[in-house]
């Protein structure tokens, strides 16, 4: 398995422009987690996309329950699904495994996840 450094992960994966929330709160964690995943596992970007989808669906269930503890848990799940969603693209760019199918799957699952959470 390759041994990516933190600087290499940052250089190859960070976007030129991104939202302030992503830049200051998500990317610092995502970059470190992507390095860990790339260096120590065989997890693929598409597997991360599916994991983000399931975390988002878990958040939607919690939001639909509607009581305080479930809403807090839903917010945690939603943050984690956003973190994992950021990781899938970074991992694809880092490992040169970007694909048209992966981009489509990411786009569709993102829209579906947001819709389901909004409805919940």
C-alpha cells in the first residue's frame, strides 16, 4: 500500500475554492482520515459514498422521530455523513481512482440524502 504524507494528501485533494464550513471545520479532519484510509485500508471512494448515504439515512430517521435526543443524534449523523462525503472525493483524487460512475453515484446520493433529511 502507498504511504501518503499529510502534505501530499493536502496538495492532491484540497479544492481551490470551497465553503468556509468545509475549509475550517471539515477538511482538517477529512484530510487526516483520508490519509489513514488510503495508507491502512483498501476502502474505495464508492464505499465511502455508500457509507455517507447510510449515515444520511440514519440522520433522516432521527430527524423524523423528532424528540430532542433523536434530533441531536441526527445532527451528529448528518455531520458524519458530510465528513465521509468529503472524504470520498478526496480519496478518489489522491489514489487516482476518479470515475464517471463514482461522480454520478456521489451526486445522486448527495441529492437523495439532502431531500430525505429535509422531508424528515
